[in-house]
C-alpha cells in the first residue's frame, strides 16, 4: 500500500526556518517525481514545488522561489521542503504528493507562521 | 486567481446527476491528463479520477471523468448525501512547469 506521511510542521516565526519531511513507502520512491502542495485555511489547493526522480531538476511557484528548497533522499525514501524566511501568507497545510499518472497524497502537515 | 476555471458551487438532490466543469488552455488541459480530487471537510484531498477518466480502486462507478480539448468535466450520478464535498481538477502546465489546480467546486446535496 502506498503511504506518504508528512512531519515537521508547527509554529514558526516570520523570518525563521522550518523543514518538512515526507516519508514514502509502498512503492519505488526513486521512480517518481514528487510534489508539495499547500492549502491555506479556507482556501483552495496551490502547487508549491516539484522534484524529479534523481533530484537533479526542481521547480517552484513564484511566491516561494528563493525562500523554499525541495530535496529528496532516495536512499531514505524521504522528500523534504526547507522553508526559509517564511511569511504569514505561507500559513497552510502542506501535502506531499506522488507524481505520475496515479496520484497519491499524504495527510498533510500544518505550518503556522506567526510572531 | 486559479489557472483552471471551475464553478465555485454546484448542487443537486439525492439521485440526481451533477456535472462539474474545468476549463483550461492548450498548455495544461489541452496537452496533459486531468485528475480530480474530492475533499471532505477537515480531510486531505482524495484522488477521485486520474488520467482523465480512470477511477482508483474503491471509488464508486457513479463518478466519471471526461476530457475534450482544453476542458474536462466530472460527472456524479445517483447523487448521495455523502458526496457533499469540495471537488478540484488538476493537471500539469507545460508553461509553468508545475501542477495547476482549479479553484474548487463546493457541491451541496439538497
């Protein structure tokens, strides 16, 4: 069974840093692109970033470029999102998701940016 | 402002058939597969339709998807009260090099 489990969420001050992790199991992690998607309270889904199979290619939504970094460790079957200099508008539930034709999503991790 | 356009709301009575539209462009829906997600209150989005018209195991055949050109649609037949949820369409965008989503449609079962 495919499982994606996010962790690392919580409270962070504006300008601080936080790293989200997503542990994958039930499939060959290194065969798939991986994504982060977020959902602010009461709002819709917004794609944040993606990374290719071997980690050599990354893409970001404009609003997080230069502040967030996506990475992966295929030996540990884990996806990461390093959030630097977060802003109040980054407050959201962050979901990791598997790419490819058959999507799978995690349950999400809440990040609250507040002083 | 979402890249894909969905109606913000839809409604129907139990047993009815409801359709939710999703409009995009040649750089997204027009050249890539479409997925649909169902999100019940307080829960993570659940894949409902993938690759335009395929259902994951466990999804009832009351749910169906279709795509034509740069538009897609989700149809729900035999509407049930438990279908009350938010529905999102999604696809890859070749210009943005990332996923794009519709703004979501809130389905109410009257």
